[in-house]
C-alpha cells in the first residue's frame, strides 16, 4: 500500500470518528488528520510536538508505537 492509499483508507475509517485521530511519523510529522483533528487546527505537515505546551507531550506513546509497530493507547 502506498502513502496515498494509506491516507485514503485512513479517511474512510477515521474521518467521522468523534475524537481527533492522526497518522504521525516517528519524527512527529503529521501525515493525515480526521475531521475532528482538523477542527482543532491540526493539519498534515505540522509537527504534533509543536502543538500546545511541552508538558502536554510528557508521556507521549509515539516512539513505543513506532518501535513495536502496534497500536498503543491510554484508556480513560
């Protein structure tokens, strides 16, 4: 699957999800956002780590997800 197909599949699956969802590279570049994330001003090409304050990114699971190639989530 190439990047274009991946982004298209992402939008089919996640675009109407009621929470913000993004595809993020390990270098923190945002590749795709669903409509809820776009409502918050997030867009492809941004660095997710540049959003908000550094304290908000403490405990980020991006590296763990990228290294394990598995979904990593926090359930509240």
